[in-house]
C-alpha cells in the first residue's frame, strides 16, 4: 500500500515537472494579444472554429513529432544529450530574443490562421517541440502527453475567454507576464544545457 502511494506521488511529480516547462514554452498569455488582434471583429462561431482548429493543429504536430522524433534521431545518429544541448541553446536564443529584442506583432488574416500562425508556430513552435523531447526523455511519455493535453486545454479555455482575460490583465500585464515567461524559459534552457553536459561526461566516463 505504501509503495502504491509513493508511486502515485512520483507520477504526479513527473507530471508537474513535464507540465511547467510546457506551460512556459507555450506562453498562452504572451500569445493572447496576437490571437485577439487576429480574430477581432469575427463572429463568435467563426472565432470558436479557429480556436478548435489551432488546438487540433498544435496537438497533431506535437504528437507526430513525439512519435517520430527519436526514430529520426536514431537514423541520423543523434544522441539525446546532443538534442538537450542543441535544444537548450535554441531555447536560450529564443528567450533572449523575446526578452531584449522581439515584439510579437500582428499578422495578416488568412482563411487558415487557426493552422498558421496560431497552431504553428505560435502555440507549438521549436521551443515547445524541443521541450517535449526533453521531458519525454526525463519523465516518460504518459506524464508528457498528459501535460501537453492539459496545456492545450488551458489554451483552448483562455482563447475562448480571451476578451475577458485581456481586459482583466490589460496590455501592460500581458506583456509583463510574457517577459517573466521568457526569463523562466531562459532558466530552463540553461538547465537543459547543464543536463546535456552532465550526460556527455557520464557517457565518456562509462566509455573509458
């Protein structure tokens, strides 16, 4: 009984460790102003259709990458610690760019804005795909997929209630949250690089 309780706690712990990096990488509040600008003036039914389209696209791309990512690695001879370091460096560049330079501006309205740019790359871009591969390697498939689905459900709810949430936070509050999220993403990137270096050192020690 005690072992089952410990196992249950461990599953929740792994879920949280998968959920938090994905939540930060998706950055739903940072994407919210773009979403509002894209759907401004649309009917409620059309807006809901775009939200559903974006979430389904994001989930499909994530699961597809999750299923094929490691196979591609094996074919190309890429080790997981290579991806950790490369992904960490990539996330660090994205985070620094968001913190110091980039402003997520308006994008042109198209019939497929739920797919591009909302589903890809705003909801699921390189940062999210990198995080998915890392969390699967660290915590397993079930916690990662569960965390991904719950994060996308959060995005779905936030987008449905977008007008209310944006009024509540204000433009300044939304931008401030996005900057904090970028700072946390930078910290996660450094953690990934550190883990990659440790894995390489461990591998070299075993080989020698």
